[in-house]
C-alpha cells in the first residue's frame, strides 16, 4: 500500500502570523490533525481543550492534548476550522511525520484515491 502525503498549512486564528506549513501523512485510521509536541510553540497560544488517551496502530496507549481553534488548509482544498492534537513523537531520520485524519479529510471534502495515491475532491458532501 502506498503512502499519501499532502502539504498542509495550519494557522492560529487568534494570533496572526503564528502558523505551521508541513507535509503530512494521510492516515484514515486517525481522527485528528496530529502534530508533534515539539512544534506546539510555532502556533503560539492555543486553548487546551482536553487531554485524551489514544490507542496507536501498535496498540500502545498514549496521551495527547487537543488544542484550538485553528485554520487547517490542505493544499488544493478549502480551508476548515477545527482542532489539532499534539502528541509526543519521535522524529524518523530527523523528521517528524504529522498526520491528517479522517475528520479533517471529510470536512475539507477530500477523499483518498487508492489507485492514484493522491487526494481528490469530493463533489458532494455526505448528508446520509
């Protein structure tokens, strides 16, 4: 199975100029936009909404902090306003790997094209 990576920009809507631009892995098993704790200061002061327990793909239980609100824009898709989850991450070869979860994908009307290994625009939002 291929990896799908998308360019994303995250802005603190309360503090102009506080933003992060990065490449993030599309992970349909994740719900949030997940960022490393090491980047938290780049977004300035965000409200801590709650601390949550999470189960990783390896069945490990970890804690993360949900913060917001932020503006999230995946390149080529409309911006959305949501929260981010900050998590202790270990960089792989010196690089962190942020994650774009399914809630973020649905809100910006992006779908995974498994054959083309890319994100495509959904023409209609689902109300079913």
